[in-house]
C-alpha cells in the first residue's frame, strides 16, 4: 500500500489539474471576501478569527463543484490511459490499488482546505487593516481555535462525501466524464429535488432532510454558528439535523459508496 500511495502522490505532484483546481478554489474564496467587504455590516465577520470560519464555510459551499472534478477525473482517467491494466499486471491488490488513489484525493482535500484557511487569514487581515474593523465578540464560553479546528474537519468530512461519490462513479463506470458528471450532477439534483420536496410538505419534506446535502449543510452551518452569530454565515435552519445525526448519516452514505466501488473492482478481470 505504501508503494501505491507514493506512486499516486507522485502522479498528483506532476499533474496540472490539482494545482489549477486549488488555485480556482482560493481565487473564489478571495473574490467572495472582496465582495462581502463591500457591505459594512458584514465586515466584522471577515476579521480573524471569524474570517477563518467564513473561509471554511466557503470551502464547504464550493466542495460539491471542485472536488468531484478532481476525484472523478482521477479515477476515470486511469482507465482511459491504460494505467489500471498496467499496474494490475504487477499483481498489487485490486482493493489497495483503488483505495490508494482515494486516500491521496482525501489528503489533497485536506491540503486544499489548509490553503483556504491561509487565504481567509490573509484576506481577513487585509479587511481589518483597510477598514479598521474588529471581529465580533465570540459567544460566552466559545474557544475560537477549537471551533475552527472542528469546522475544518467537518468541512473535510463533507467534502469527502462528494469526492468519494465522484471517485466511485469513475471507478464503477471506468469513465472520467461519468465520475465528474455524477459528482456535480448529484449535488445539483439534490438541491432541486430538496426544494420541490420542501414545497410539497410532509412526508416529502421529511425525506429531503435525510439527503446528503441536508447533512453536509447542517454539519457545517451548526459549527460555524458557534463562532459567527451574525450575518449570512450564521443562518441555521430550524429543521437542520444535529451534528451527531449529520455525521452518522454521511458515514452511512460514504460506506455504501465505498462498498459498491470495491465490489465492482473485485468482480473485474484485468483484461476488461
């Protein structure tokens, strides 16, 4: 497994797409910071430490569009390039070969979120220096560092779902376009169906509350609300799932996707 991880990490460092996607993500965060800073009443949310929460919240918002591109293209392209057949003729474990790529993708997401934090810190400092605005007072008993750390792992966790979805689709269908399309399309479809079900009322509304996007939104919004209590990033739906329920729900979805992916991999011959 270690050799496979090294090989995947080497591929990551020599491909353009991961770097381009990370640059796009950082640019989007910086642009949103610039746009929000034009509204005086929201500037306090951008100053540290609140700005770190805002940056991570933005990272969660873009997760359904950025990470499926990386994960879907990574898994699907291995089949189109023929590297899957070449690697499996050297007789590594099929499961290890598949999981090593997924692990590297998940590590890349963590690195990307660290860059998002850095971008938020720089942008927040610039806002504070230019506008002379201070951060809002934290809620009583709140530890900013602890909240930011918990939110970081929450955003990584929710981003992992979309990456696993796209990666699994790319592996199962052996196609990068299918992986990317499934990852991004699933996120868009969820939003549309959730809105329709919400308008129809119960029991459809209750069903929509158990969609993956409901869990990802609830998990990150509840944690960000622990520090940022005003502005657009403090809004939490009254019907949003609790943090434990969201974590368990996403874990079930991820486990099902990984199980389906590995089952498909085990059934294939290297000549297919």
